[in-house]
C-alpha cells in the first residue's frame, strides 16, 4: 500500500421495486420518488392521469393508456413505470402490435 487513502465507490442508494411488488398495476407510480410535479398529468395525450387535491398524480383512466411512454420519459424522478403492452389496431383484445422491425 502506498499510504494514500483508498478511494471508495459509493453503493447505489436506491432500488426500484420489483415487478412482482405491484403485479396488478399496469401503470405504476412509485410514491416515495414522486414529487407531485404534474408533468405526467400535463403530458399524457390520453388523459390517463389526474391530480389529487394535494397534487399527487392518480391513474384514473388506465384503459385509455395508449402506451406512448411519455409519462415514463418525462418524469424527472423516474417514478412511473408502464407495464402495459400495445394493442394491435383493430386487433383482438390482448393481441400485441408488431414491433417496428416486424412489419
């Protein structure tokens, strides 16, 4: 050893909850990370979210979700996860839309 203090790399201070921690939620808001900024409410083109009286986002219309991903991308706290799959236009319920490379 050279006598210099060893540099320590800090451990990651957070862990996102596992998928099985919220299996029934297709649109999940991790409340401890959400600061109620309202960005998800403002950017959602389908009107999936509304704000509570305290400003907390609420998933009030999950069936309207078009899985565009704007809420996940725009959330500055990474507090939103969408576990829904896109539906094929005109397809049966649950039928998956093709990925961009599969057309």
